[in-house]
């Protein structure tokens, strides 16, 4: 039997072709015959997760080339990612550290990174913004809530400024966003990625859902809520047996307006892991889905750029598509398979249509 890692490596090589790990962009324009996607925060875990999406056929992009972009002042040691790519030289991935300094007071205007941001935009087909920790509230001109944990500020400064350059926003309405020259450029944000897109466009955030939305302050009160009002797995806050527990929480969403690419009504069961969410929408965005009670924004799309979307949940979580993945929803539950559960109510079909529409570069 072929070991699992080697098996999906073979699949990736067949699907994606040549790999890169150098930290320069050697094309002045889009690479001929390639589809180049930028992934923000290219930790080893994020890179491996994306490769598994290809393994499980959640996404299919011929001649794919990934560029993992980060700021050198981020908390994560990206030398680990570079060493990982050196040990796997056939993966279609390169890393690119931002070369210029970034002033936290100049995120929403031309700055020392603007030309670099423009080069990234002009030499790629799209950008994926992934999940992560809380954004410093000062970025969206708010005071810091007691539950907010600021652990990686430079990641947020970089990603917020980069996404502002792509999308524009009402903090600087005179700035012409890059997407004005290419409105079908893809920008997808997942969880923190959606929140960062919103802040970049001038929006704000709710900093803690249980206390600010539901006015509850204890874990016991959270566990008494219906499943569809819980947005992360709070069992991980307690000293309980977490063996085979999934770190995400499953809940349904409600459509405000169903997108045309969905084609048929589906109420998906999404995987969430967040305690913050979008509050006031940034410039250009509209909501098309919320939590079942209508209190939590779940999907936002851009009114001017048809390939820009933010989702508060995690369709990029690769275990969703793994037929062997089994989990417990609560301590003491028996193991169950996730994929049949998500197939039964159309969730996987919803995810596949989402990927197919936004990552179609033909």
C-alpha cells in the first residue's frame, strides 16, 4: 500500500506540475499557462491543508502555482515553511516575504508596500485570506474588548493593507482599488479572512459573540444555547476528554438571497471556529447569508467585483472532504463520519459549487 502522504503527493504532481520555493516573482505579468493563486499566512498547516483539498478533489485547477505571501514580522516562523518546501521540492508552491516596511498608521493609503502589493496583484489570478486570531481593534478604530487577544498584529497590518489595496474602502474613498483594472480578480476570505476583508473596506467587527450578541458570560450559558447560536467549539475551554473532538462547531445558515451559482436551494451545515464576526459592512459589500437567527453575518459578496466573497465558516477545512475522517461532536458521543453527514443535506454540493464558481479561471 502506498503511504497516504506519498499518494497525495503523486496526485498533486499530476494535477499541478512544477514547483517553486524561491522568494521572488520572476514574471512581470501573469505566468503563461499557469494559474497563480496567492495564499496569505502560508504556514505548513495551511499549505498541507490546501494540498489535501486537491487530493480530495474539492478543488481542481490545472497548472496551479501557489505563492504563499507573508510579512517577516509575523509571529509565525516561516523558515519552517521554507524548510518544508525544500524537503518537498516538487510541490507547486513558492514563498514570498514582503520586502518593505509597513507603518501601522498607513494601512489605508499608498505606503511603502503599495508597489509590492500591485506586483502581487498583477502577477496572480486571485488571493485567498485564511483563518486566524483577532484583529487589533485599533485597526478599525475601536477600543479593545476584554475577550480580544492580540497575538499577531503584523499579520493583520499586512493583510488589512493588502486587501484594502485590492478592494478599496470608505476609510480612503479617493483611493482607486486595484480591482478597478481587473474586476474579475478572485478574492476569497474564510473566517478571519472575511473579517479582514470587511475591515479593509472600512467595516467594523463584533469582538465577542456570546457577550455582545447573546449577553451571556459563562461557558455553561453557551452550552445551553441551541447549536445554531454557537459558533466555535467551546468544549476546548474545559478540562474534558477531547479525544477525536473536532475543533470546529457545526451549525446551519440562512439565506438572505441565494446566489445564482448555487442553482438549487441548499441549507448547508457549516464548520465554524470564531468568537468574532462582521458588524458594520465595509464599502461595496452586501450580505447574502446569516446565522439562522439572523444575528451573525455568514456570507458577504462584493457588489462591484463578482469574484469577491467572504464566508465566516471554513469550506477550506480539508477534513470535510475526507471519507475516513471521524469525529465526536460532544464529549462522550460515539464516533461518527463527517462526510456522510454533510452529503446528506447537500453541504458538500454547496461547497463544490462555491469552489467551482470562484476558482473558475477560464
